[in-house]
C-alpha cells in the first residue's frame, strides 16, 4: 500500500467513524477545498512572505492539511488514483510548457 493510499484510508476511517460520509459528496468537498484555500490566502493577505510565515506558520500548515484532506477525500469519493492523475497532469504541463 502506498503512503498516499494509507493516508486516504486514515482519512476515510476518521470520517466514517463520525458518520460524515453523507456530507462528503463531490460538490461539497469541492466547495470545502475552495473555502480552505481562501483561509490559507488570509494568512498571506497584506504581508510579505517572511511576515506571513513568521506570524502564521502553524495556521498555514493546518490550512494546507485541510486542503489536502478534502482533496484526498474527493479523490476517494470519485475513485481516482492520486498518483496517476498527478503524473498525467505533470506530463500534460510538460507538453504545454516545454523547457526552453
């Protein structure tokens, strides 16, 4: 089992133990990803990178974790292979943005 699949299983177990699965449909997960990404942006709003990291490092880590958790949950719900879709996207980006 890959590390990613292990994390996805832990996330699913955590969710299922709390009976949250009915609320974790693709639409609501996509909305939650967007909300968490906006919360991450707040940590950087109106300050430079160094200040943001100094003042908000813990919250930045938590918001990134939330984004990743919702993203992995969405992949789980859609039956997507995370490694496969990332590798496909990197390949596509390589064709779109070739090294010059």
